[in-house]
């Protein structure tokens, strides 16, 4: 089933390079035995299925948090806009129908649990420790920083914080995820443990779930 989920993930609409996706599965597989996994920003479900491939053998769940109206770079006129994902009734991006089909076709509905809403709002009510947090939501500075502020506190001691699209060179991509990575390192709650491409992984080395991480 794990291989099936990875195959479905690779076929799904999204922006995850294969090498980074394989790395995400490897990291998540190490952590899934300790508790649930959560991603902020799920788009059409590609990374959700990669996380599910790691979680399912351990009987864990993957929670995805997304309002499904697309982040800044998905909007009309931007580089990553996909007109096929626009709701003709409202004229707004709506990735939820595609996400649902992606998860259903992979038979992963018992593993992947979608939470539909803004990351900031949902995080205010979240109270469950996480074995892994994957931040891949809006890449504007305010949204990336809010995702870290709201969710990183719930990573278990020894748990993994994974940040996608981290580019030190501004010519390669937006800087907000890199600034979040810098903030996590400076907090002394997290220690960098690896990277592949633009994906960086840190381990929580201090504090307990629910406590500030800086």
C-alpha cells in the first residue's frame, strides 16, 4: 500500500520534486511511530499522500490544514496559476474538489484528515502533539511566520519540523520560508538535521508541546 500511495502522489497535481518527496517520506517514516503528522498547505494532495505513505504502516493519521483557495503564487496572473482549479461560479481558486479526488482515488481517506480553514484560526484551537510538522503554506512573509508561530509549538521533543521551498538566494525563490528556518534555528528549540533541494528538516531539541518555541 505504501508504494501505491507514493505512485498516486507522484501522479497528483502539485509542485514537489521527486527527490524532495522521497526525502519527506523517509523523514516522516522515522517519526510516524510516535504520533500524528500535520501539514500546513496541502494544495491538491500530493504531499498529503507522501505523508500518508509514512503514517499508514504505523496506524497514524495525517492532518492537512488549508483553506483551499490557493496561496499568493496560485492566483491569476502569477507563475503557478492553474486555471483548471478556478471555480466558475465564484471565480476563486478552489483546490478542494481535486484534493478530495486525489485522496479518494488513493484510498487514503481513513489516513488523511482534511481540516478546511485558515492556518491561523485552526492553530489557535489545536492541542495535539505532533511527531512531524510540514510547513508548506502561503509563502508571503506574514503567512509563513504565522504558520510557524501557530504550529511549531506542537512538535514533540525529538519531533521533526520540515520546511519546504527554503532558498537562501533570492534569485531562486521567495525568502519567507528561509526566514522561518532562520527563526527556528535561532530559537534554540530546533536543530537542523538535513536537507534535500529546497526542503530542510529540523528536530525539536528543547521544550515540550504547547510551550513557546521562539
